[in-house]
């Protein structure tokens, strides 16, 4: 069993040495020069009741590190030696001292402070030097410690006159006399006060910084910059203007939004740049003016709790709620020549004509069509050349494939060839869609035009507005096949693909159709794998003996895998991966052929990323553009992105170099790598189908259940989506739920736990019902049916099963603290109940003993109590 714990804090010591607080353990990750491997060392600390929430470090003159940490109410100190071993582990003891009353000279009165315990939750700490430590409690008490003969001794303390509960705090200064304390409260207040001097403990500033809880504060006095984050999803930049009597004025500089959930941490790095992390798994990099430069998703749904920065390698290190530590090199975003990624206007002068369409050629030149029906060749740095004035039809479609240029309009299609830098007409073709192979339809248009054109290296698909598709060879010399899209609105192609004697066509409504090369009508339909906005591209991913795995992209932010079975002539969804591009237009192989680059748009930004989800390029190109294209040099050092916006041709030149990260190999667990349910997964179980495959069952919110087949093969692991089932309610169900909870299920119920038994599935629900389903397979497809539901009356948190004397037993645990034993053959009521806890049971484990003839159940309650029982009902104690 693997135990997951939050990695809540991180501290970078050097570019080859970082310290991470994972749960209640302190872990050192260091790079060993002798073998180039990353080693992991755990500090010899006692087992804390709480997670480690903060780490401070200061380097000594002998090369070792003085390290301090806080976990709940505990503060510990230890020394990290140069040989990467921990010594001198010491607890920092806190005692309540008498706080002397201070005289306020400005008002001529005594300052009154509320009496507060020092044995409080520690909010933050800082090593002022290797022998001086400053800490702030959760209710605004600052404490100063000095290291004397190996022990930390309290030498001073100061209470803030505001005793609000602090959600964050930051200590600024190099000595106790000049320490400035910055605090954030649950009401969105930012409070500043001094711990020493004539205004000791008095509030210098108190302003409403956010509309929610202030989660983090960072300050750079040299740049007079302060930043804050909050659960209102924002990052704020503040300027600090010094005034008299140690006061200063805070002025809001920028109010920035880049996260989609709560922002838990921000950090000011070099030159006023700021980095932030939060609940949305994203790290955001902001320039000194508050502009979002890049946003990168580092985890699959896990919260990023903290971030630190290594200035030597320009690398960010983050820690997450799943225990992962990740790194992200930002060097290329900080360079001074970022102007290379700026948008420039390169609109050519073509006799007053405006460009309407354009595409890159294989040599990097641009071919374009103007609003005056001219074909124009644009070479980089050269004058525009008018290749031809089109007569007889108006160009509506422009496509380029390798050295061929396809210009279509009405029912005409011209093919041009690029030869030695010059464009020459190869052939001009009139396409007739009224073939005898197409049976006439009642609603068929008498005169149709070329509505869409899909070109590949071997095949050119031409489709009219009546859904008739003709497949030609690349020179239009041979009609290879003809097909027809089923009747539906917007009946034209968005993508096409050929594999052996099978043809895949995708229409504008997002449906994918499988055709045989000699068939007019489709033999199989896969409805809307990317929603109803169309499939943008289909490419071959892997060929196996059973069939082919295809990758598809669309406008839903996913790259999906589809399995083509040529024996059964079927298409089946095998899963999908969410990428940091919401509107994917292209999948382009990299220079090595194996690295796939994804290109598309996020709102007004053009984005390029690789398969590792690293964003290689992000350009704010605004809206209002209809045509775009890109070109990359063979060595990958030169990338051009062009688009037409408001009749102007604009260009961005950049480098698509991957970041060079630290050599540290960081611990990482790839949990929940497949997006199954629409919301959070509550339970996961499986049916064994064969030695090579299992049927995974994932349940979660919105009463949703997903079935996925997992194939374990020597060549790798493949998934296949089988079924998505959702328990639905009618309007009458919802009205009855308000008056009688036993009448029907809660329409917003959640599937909390699931237990498979042969072909049956038992699910415990948040509305107090235990439901039984049947899972049946018929002709390669699965069906789920609700058999019965038993009202228990409490939210069922966990469920499991075991066998005693060949008799199956179902066990459930709920919020009432009862462990209930059920006979799955007669599910009327539990045959035995045990009051195991006074409240809800949050976790359990089941272990077989005595050679499998008996069982031992361990359950945990919400207040940390652990109790055990045997299968005969004997309570083993707490």
C-alpha cells in the first residue's frame, strides 16, 4: 500500500539540493555528482501530528545549512551538513512570557493588548541569521529566539494590537529591530506592523486587499513591491511608498487574473517578476507590469501548494497535494530579447488588394489569395509576386500539401506546383458531384459547389454542400472512391483519413464515419468524440495485429485515441488526454518525427505545446482573425506564425526550444492520468475479464458511473471507453424529494463507493441509498441496469466485500459510524450492525488472516481514532 501525503512546502538550497515537506516528513533531494543520480534522504524527526507547513534555511560559514521548520504548533531546528546528513535535531520550546505594556507617545496613553497564548498554531517563521529565528503565531504574536549553546531561547515577543486569525504572514527584515510583519486575514485584510521600536505592535496599515481570504504575501523592499493572492482567484501587485514614523502607503498597481481557482502562493523572483500557484494545478508567470506571460499546468487536478525559485538555473520548483515535486525552467521567458515574439505587421502592397487567405509552402514562402481573386507569392524579405489572376471562379478554399497548391471555388479546382521557387499551374479540373453512384435525394441541390477540401500526401477529398465526397489522388488524375455523408445540418467535411481500404470522414457536426473504399454509405458512425464543433485532424498513432490506434484533435481541448477494428468495421473510443489548448487545430510531428506538437488557440492566444504539455510558444494575437498558418525550419530554431487580422497580415517569429531544467530527478506519481468522470472520482473498482484485461468502474459526483476496459499487453497499456451511465431524475422525482426523502433519489446525489460481485455492482450513495446494478456484456457492448435500491438513511462513505465459508458478505460504512454487514442475495436490511465510531468512518482496510478463513477489518474515524474488529464482531479496541 502506498500512502499519499501533501507536499505543502519546499525550499531550494542550491541548484542540486532542495528540501521538501511531504506530510509530516522532511525530505532532502540532492544530486550526487559521482553517479549523476538524485538521492532522497529523510530527516530524523519525530512524528508530528500535523503536516510540515513551512521551512526556513540559512547557510553557515562552514558550508552547512541551518534549517528550521514548523508543523502545527511545533518548531524544530536541525543542521544539514555538507555530506547531506542531518544532525543537531532540536525542538524550539515556546513559553508564555509576561508582555510589558507600552507607552504611546503620540496619544499619551498606554497601549492595551489582548492576552494571547504563545502555544498557538505557527503561521510563518524566518531565520534572520544562523543564530536568530523569528516566528509569528496564528493570532499575531511575533517571537524572537536566539541559538545559545545549541538550544533556542526566547529573547523577546510582541503582540499585534489586532488579534484576528491569520491565514498567512510574511516577515521582512534582517534583524529583530527592523522586522516588518505582513499579515492576511479571512476577511481579505492586509495588516502591517513592526515588532520592535516606538510603534511596537501597532498597526501601520490595514487595507482591504481582496474579496476573500488572503492566502499569501510576498515583499521586496528594494523594488518597493508587494504581492498578495486570495481565494478570489486573483494576484495583486502593490507599490510601497515610505512615509514618516515607519509608515508607508500601499497603492494597488495591478489586479491580475490568470488562475481558475484559489491562488495559494506567490513569490517575487528576480527583476520584479512574480510567480503564482494554486488549486487549478497551474503555475503562472507575471512580468513586473502584471501581464501574464505564461501559464503552465503541472499536475492533473492536484493542488499546487507552494513554489520556490532557483536563480542559478532559472527554474521553478513546486510541490503538490499528491506528494509530487515538479520543476519548470522559465529562462527563455526572462531573456531580454522577448521582442522576438512580438507581433509585427508584414502586409505587402499588392496594388490596393487585401489578402484573404494564405498558406506556407515547403520552402518557407507564402502563397496567398487576395480579395481581387489574385494568387500572390510572398518570399521572406522580398517583393510580392502576382502568379495568376483567376478567371471563371472566385477562390473560396486554399490548401497546401507538400509542393502542391490547391485553389478551389465554385466547382473548379486548380493545382499548382512549386518548382525551384516558382509556382506553375499543373492542371485545372471541373468537379462534377452529380455522379450515377449517388442516388438522388428529395432535398438535393441542383447546383452544388466545393464546400470543403481536405488534402493529404496521397488523397484529396472534395466535398460539396450536399455531403457528397469525392476522393482523388494528389494530382486529380484518378477518382479513387466516392462517399456520402448522412443527412444532417452543415453537411460537409472537416477532416479525412485513409488506412488500407478503409476511409474515415468527419463532418462539421463532429461525427466520425467509417467507409469501405467501395462503399457510398458509412458502415459505422462514432458520434461526436470531440463534441459538436467538428474534428480538426486524424492521424495514425499505432498499428497492431488487431487494428489501428488513431489520434484525433478537436475544439474541446482533448487529444483522443480511437481504435479502428478492420475485421468488425467498428470505431471505439479508447480515452483522451486533456492538453493546455482549448481549441486544437493541428497536430504536427516534430523534427525527430516522434515528438508531436499541438497548435491552436486559448481565447485570444495562439499556443504551441508538446506532448509533455510544456507550452513552447504563447502569442496574444487578439481576435478577429480567420486565416493563419505556421512554418518551422528543419533544425527547429526558426518558427514563424502568421495570421490575417482586420485585412492586415501579421507575423510572429520565435524559437520553439524546450526549457533546460535542473538535473534533479524529482519524485512523481502519475495519479488519475485518465479523465473518466465529468467531476471528481469518488471510487474505483474493477471486474476481471481475462488475464490481459480488466473492466474498470469509476464512480463520482452527479451520480455518474463510467466503464473503461484496460488492456495490459506486452507492447503497452491501452484503454477503451465502454459506457458512461448517469442516474437521472424527472421533474416529478425532484418535487417528491422536497416532501418525502424516501419517495425517490436526490437528483444531485453522488456515487460514493462501489463493490463488484460477479456481474453485479453495489453502489453506496450520498442520498442514503444502497443501489444494486447489473453489468452485462452483449455483442461487444455493455449495459447497466438498476435492479433495486435500499434506503439506509445515511450517506454511505465506504463499502467492501469478503467471503466466509464460501458465503459472500457486503460491508458498508456510513456517516453514523456504523459498520453494517449485508447478505448481497437478500438486500432488505443489514443482518448485523456494529457501532464502530461515534461519527463518520473516513477510511478502512481489510486483511485476510488464518489462511483466508478469517478477516480483520480496520476503520478510522474523523477524529483520528483507529479501531479494529474481527469478522465475528469482536471489537479489538481503539
